[in-house]
């Protein structure tokens, strides 16, 4: 049985999957496939149960999602810097 904090942690991971790019989602699939996570597939995509993952599988998914989040934040910062730079050039 999962503790409330583990459930919240898994809920947060679910939320994090919703903001993945297509390439990141494909990377997540590679992670779950490498970790031998059971999944189903249909025309809407690939589905797996976060609650059924063992500790090692969940750690791999969580680590990958953290990497994706870091990449997204870095990209947003670069975009802001570039917009600022372009704004300065136009002045």
C-alpha cells in the first residue's frame, strides 16, 4: 500500500507527463520499455499505470521527468534572453 506522500509524488509525475513534448514523450516510452513496465497501446497513445510501478521503475520515470522539466526551464530562459536581445537590437 502506498503512503499519501507517495501517492502525491506519483500524481505530480502524472501532471509532469502532460507537459512533455513529442520527443520527450517518446523518451519516456523508451524508459518504461527499458524498465519493463507493463503498458497498453491504442490509437490514442501508450498508457501505463504509475501506481503499479515498483520503486526502481518509478525512480527511472521520475528521474527522466525531472530531466525533461530542467530542459524545459532552460529552454524558456534561453527564449526570454533571446527575446530581450532581439528587443535591444530593435531599439
